[in-house]
């Protein structure tokens, strides 16, 4: 059963731009993105996840702690030989949320993404497959 808090979080996720600055890619939940699709096809990317270790259970913690958590996630991505780029989740004019440093992990299957999200106590992550619009995966 969804609570008002869950609904507020869902809205926040949908009002966020998910950016991969190094590749000049930006996408939104539920929206088709031809440039993203083309890039994935050209680079043999079948699936991807946008994931962070920031703000576990959607509870704000300080920046220093968030950076330590994200460093631990980065280490796991490297140890698992995942291909990734630094990402940034940027909320639209939100007073409730700041931008969150994240990772855009490519050719990751959904279960691997969910396992990483759960390991870092996330409430949700963004997942995509070629030909399917980016989706919110509630954890």
C-alpha cells in the first residue's frame, strides 16, 4: 500500500533529469529518448541502470557520508567489471532534494541492479532496456 510519502517520492523521481555528463546524455523516466537509444545501439548496450548510494531509504544524510557510500558502490562496480559512467540525478526546482551523484551502469541485468540498490538501501532505481522507456524500479 502506497503512502503519501511514497507518492511524494515517486513524483520526485519523475521530476528528475538523469544525466551522464561525460557522454552528454540526459533522460527522464517514462519518456522516449532517441539520442539515448541511438547511443545504446551504436555501443552495443542492451540494458542499463542509473543507481546511487546516496541518501539510503530516501533519508537525507550529509554529503561526506554520501560520498563515502558512493565510493563503496564505485568499488563494487569496478570489482564486478561493470562498465559505467558517473551520473547525476538533478531534481527540477526541488526544495526537498539536492542533486545526487550516481552511476550509469550499462549491460547490467535487472537483478544485478536490484541487488546493488538493496545493498545500499535505496528505495528505487532507474532501469532501461533498448526499445523500452526508462522505468522506475521500486525496491
